[in-house]
């Protein structure tokens, strides 16, 4: 017994030392990566608790106070929502704390980039505390998460539009024949991939012998958007570039595929998955990793976006070739007064919204867990969310092209 106690103490000490080593290795430049890692950890915890926490939650009287015990899927959804709420509160508190940070001399700049051991402890306490809250609060958060997740998808679309327009402006700005040729080649490849992809969608999701009018409508509507994009950008009045139109066309077709692939496994028009009513651990892992990468990319991209986040006086790459003064003290003072390169508050808001979005994915938007089993992002709510996001992407892209013409006096 004494030996077991000593072994446990040694293991705990080693774990603490390992955590301290990892935390101390987080530098200023790697802070955003650390936040992404913490967010990915929250998704892993949500997934694990969804699989194993239901039997324990059934025994908690402040959770299971019903006259008739709900189905197991209800407790799985509830576990995911409670972890998501803790994650949401953690990043929301940080966001409120970071409002108004203008330069690196602000003490809150150090809070944003440091104090990782305390942050991890606070995150764990918040997540654990969520399991002591009454069901009414979790139900309210579930309702709010649907709106927050939808807003996160819109932010994702705006970031993509910012990226493709910036990409196009960079290549056009080189004003060289090679980059114009590269622009044309990439555009043609994207359009070719879009039309090939649409052919696969017709093959997979409109099988012969079945009435699949809804799926056909989704695919044809996406193709109409593709042609509208090309017509608008090639119009002399707009004078746009074909590269953004081709990339957005491919992305809209991907969203259409993602929505159709989210249809229930037993739906007769889902020819991609209707042969299988179960899902392997590998498939679930790939689905979760895809979700993590998508959310993390959006957050990191948000932190780098000059359109959404960077303050007007933010230094993106401007550094003097020579120091103004050779004194170390003045140099250090100058470094401390440097404006921040992105909005810390909005960066954490992105993670707050992403917490809601990931909870909706893991629970089938909190309405289809029972019918979709343990699948990630499967069910009719997921289908419509993806399809509507595709339509919103098309609308925002067209607006980004015509708005400068309709309102020439405003900057877009």
C-alpha cells in the first residue's frame, strides 16, 4: 500500500513537472498556437465525455431529476453542451478582459500571452463547474448556440472572401506575365474541379430509381451560382478577376457536398453512405480532426486578417532598417509601446463562437443525436446549415463585387 502511494505521488509530480515544462515553453509568438491547442483539447474532452459520461450523469440528481430517465443520447448531448459552455465562458471572459488593448505596454498584453498554468487551471475549473449547473441553463445555452454557430459560419465566409481577394490582389500586383499565367491556370483548375465535383454529386446523391428532387435542386442551384459568379466578374462594369470566382465556386460546391453527405445514413438518396448504418472509430476520428482543423484555421486566420481584426495603426511588417537610438533602454521602451498586431478581444470571440459551433457539430445541432447515433455532424439540421451557408457565401461574394459600384463613395 505504501509502495502504491509512493508510485502515485511520483506520477503526479512527474505530470506536474511535465505541465510546467510545456507551459514555460510557450513563447509570445506561439501563444495563438497554444490557444488553438487548448481549444482542440476541449473538443477531445467533449468527444470522450460524450462516449463515457452518460452512466455517471444518470446518477446525478440535479441533472437526472426527471420522472422518467431520458434516453442515453440525451445525456451524451448534455455532456457535450456542458463542456462547450465552460469553453465558451473561458474565451468570453478573456475577450472582455482584452477589450481596448492598444499596445504591448498594456499589462493585459502579458495576460494574453502568458500565465498559461493559471489559464489551464481556470479552464478545468470552469468545465467541471458546468456539470453542477441546472438543466435550464444548459437548455438556454443550447438555444443560443444555434445562433452563435450560424454567426461563426458567416465569419468563416468573410475570412475566406478576404483571403481570396487578397490572394488575387497580390498576384495581380506583381504585374508580371508569369503571375498572370499562374492566375489563369489556378482558375481553370478550380473550375475543372468544380464541374467534376458536381458530376460526382449527381452520381452519389441522385441515384436512379429514387425521387431525389431536393438533392438535385441543391446541386443545380450551386451550379447556377457558379455561372452567375463568372458572368458578374467578367462584366465590363465590374472588371473583376476570375480567380476569386473560381475559388468561391469550388468552395460552394464543397459546402453542397458537405451538406448532402450529412444526410441521415438511412436516407435513400444518400448513395454515399446508405450502405452503412454504423461508423467506425477511424471515420469518427477523421470527422473530428476535420472539425478541429476547420475551426482552428478560422481562428488563426481571424487573428491574421487585416480586414477584420488588425487595428488601423497595427504594424504588420513595417520595421525600421536601423534603430533610431543605440541605447538599450530606449529600444526596450519602444518595443513595449508597439501597437498590437491584431485585436485580442475579437480573437477570443472567434473561439467563443467556435465553441458553440463545435458543440452543434458533435450533437447533430442538438436535434438529431438519436436518429444519427454517434455520428459527427449528421442529420437534417446539419444539411440545411451547410446548404444555407453555401447560399450565404454566394450572396456575400456577389455583394463584394457589386457593392463598390453601387456605393462608389464608400470603402469596402
